[in-house]
């Protein structure tokens, strides 16, 4: 499992970013069409729906953010939010693609840079259990593990005050899926004739998207809170079903 991800043994079968990096970093420097095809298929189906409903690290962040704290301590976003939100695309390009491809050793082998040096999800879900269950590993803990633990603790601490900081500013998988948000099969639709511009959909959006103006934004994680808040049902999912109903009418 280590060639796939330096923290999480489950990455061998469940982490497409780890699989993609592993193949890019190999001496052949090829592309994992299995991993890339899987990513594109999921993105085409639901955009960032994985972020909203399937990501275990997203759930951890959600639970931490729900811990009651003084309201003034809860931040909607960090200073420089727009600039920081672009950082995950830099991570996708540099740490997932370019560095594994270009920063190689004497035999032409690269490292899965994101998994090895950044990913706090792998540290929490794989690295910590591995260390706890393997006495031999505990005796060999070094700087790399301490560095990744620092990133994990910082991310979890920020999650107390900011909604999903990892998803907003770091996650390359969310960055990849965000490109599909406007074209995926599962996407939001807005019927202007029913909308009263009450602003309730935007008020409940945990990602602070200006709804309904920025519908299907690259920040949208398909959580569905805007759908529940819309009293006039002007927002809905499954554009295909709406178009079929209109054609029948």
C-alpha cells in the first residue's frame, strides 16, 4: 500500500488521487486511465456530490463545526478567501501532477507528493491507526509523521471555526470535481418564475455561495440545504426530469 499512499493502506482501492499519483510517479510516467476515468465519471454524474455526501473527512469537519462556540468565533471564511480558495487548484496541478512527474530520483521514480507530505485525511484515517496498531512503526516515527500530524491538528482546529477548511482551501479531489459542477447530470436548476428572491437559499448555504445568482458554483458541494430552504420550490435537482415534465405539458 505504501507506493499508493504514505499514510492510508485503504488508498490501494479507494483513493483515486493516490492511485493517479502512484502511476504518474512511476518510472514509466504514464497516466492511470482507470483512476482518471473513475474521477471523470463521478464528476460527470454529480460534480462535487462526493464532497457533500461520501467524504468521511468532510463528515469529521462538519461535526467539529457543529460544536457550540460563541457565535462571534464562527467565521464564514478566512481573510483572503477568494485567493485561498484557488490554492486547492495549485495543489492539484503542482503536488498531484507536476511534482510526481518531474521530481524524480536517480532511477526515475517520483513520490506521491500530496499523499506523502500534505493529506490530513490519510493521516487521520490511515496513518494514526497504522501507528497505534504497529509497535514497530511507533519506534520509527520521524519528522514526516510529526509534520503531517501538525497539518491534521491545524485542519481539525480550524474546522471548529470555519466550515470545511480542508474542502475549501486544500483538497485536490474537490478541486477536480468542481470543474464538472455546471455540466454534471446531478446539478441544481432554478425556475425564475417561481423565485421571489427572498435570499433564504443563500443564507443557509454553508459554502457561502451567492444563491441563486451563482447556482452550480464550483464551491457547491451539493449538500441540499438550499433546496430545503426554498419555500417556493424554485430550486431543484435532476434537470432531465424537469425538461421531460415540461415537454409532456
